[in-house]
C-alpha cells in the first residue's frame, strides 16, 4: 500500500501573487474535475473557474477567512468580503462563539440574504475557511461552499487579487439559534468518548502528537502546559487531505486510503477530531463529513489548549 504522506503535507504552504498579464508558473499542476473525484457531497466544493464565473453574481457572496487577519487587505478575490475569526466569530469575553443575534447582524452587514450562496476561501490551504464554514453550520446556515484550493490556487493560476473593499446592501438573512449538539464536542463529552474507546483523530503535527511541541513547527511553542495527545487518539495530520502541488482536496479514493484503510475509521463511526484550538480539526471534520460521507463527526474546538491545561486530564505520549 502506498502511504499518502509527505512531511510537508501538514505544514503551512507559502503563497505567491500572480496577476493577469504575468507569466504563470510553467509547472502549475493540473486540477481534476471536482465531480469526478468520487465525493459524497461534491456540491460543497467549487473550482476557481466557477468562482471566476460567479464573482459578480448578486446571489453569491465570497467570504475570505484567514489565519493572518491582515492578509485580506493586501489583496483578495474581487467582490470578496472578510471574515475576521478573532473579532467577528468569537465572543469577546467568554471563550465561545457569538450568540444568534450578533451572528445575524454580522451576516446581514456583509450583504447576505436567505437565498445567498456563501463561498468560503482562505490561506493555509483553507483551514480557516473550513473553520468559518463549521461555525456557520452551528447556526444552521445553508447554501455553503468552499473554494477548492483557496487563495493559493487562485493566485497560482494568475487570477486577479484586488485591494478594493466591496460594499453591499444590508442583507435580510434570518439565523437560527446556535446548535452545538450535532457537530461540536465539549471536554466532558470527550472524556466520556475516551472511556467508551470512541474514535478520536488528532490532526496536529506529529511533533505535537508526540508531545515534543505545543504548537506547529515554525510557530511559537505555546498554548498548553503539557504536551502529548488524548488517550486513544490516532495521529492523522489535517494536511494529508490536501494535494500539496495543487492545494486542492485529494480524491475520495485517496482520502479513504488515509482515513479508512490506514487508520481503521468507518463512515458509521462516532468520530471526534481535535487540534490546538479547533481550526485545523474543522478541516478534517469537513473532509470526513462532506467528502467521505461520515455520519457522525464532531469538532472539539477546546482542543489541546483546553485539554493540555486541564488538571488531571489523562495524556498519552508514544
């Protein structure tokens, strides 16, 4: 069996700008058609060409969600608006997400209506795009999609990035009360999951999983007092789901090799994914839920910053 893994797969990838009129890289890898990759829900992914064709569609809103909250201002897809995961999605006082009323105001301010199709994209191979997607799903928002390949693929193809910030009329979307039960896990639930020997996926880097680091390589080594992993968790770095050359999701067959053949997960399993603060694990939640059709996957957004700082929380090291 060929192991679908390279040391670079989970690491953040550098990005570069190419604009129309400039020479595109001669070695730009081709991207296969999304509909031909065998996904359970192929409609949740859109290509760069689809976005190019719909970026002026009044019923489509592009939302850019980045780890680097200043990146949007340096250049973004024309017509896209920014989602700031720090100030807009998170409550400013309690470690939790904003309530329904504040979330609804946020979406309306970005010109989103009940019939708007929302397309997320971002840096770092879309891990913050899928994080925003996951938060929107907590509020029951429908018509959500992700730009396959994110900022990196868009720029690599030489498509336009602009600094002009668009303005849209106030939207009219109505948002439901947040429902954490279906796709979000809390520490007490993870503790019970461990006791039942439930399936846990640690999507962090191998060094974090082994307890050698408290954050990814090249990042400040911070966030927790203890290193290691939750007992019983399997190490499946989030970036293994991405084809590094194109920044797009791997075909379903390759994903099944990674998650099912190599690590024994089944689509009927009750799975909890975690990382350090829940953003990388939202990427794995997305891949398992929408691309492979897993029925019960939850994201533990407390993740290692909570578990690794909790007194007497059980920890394993290889």
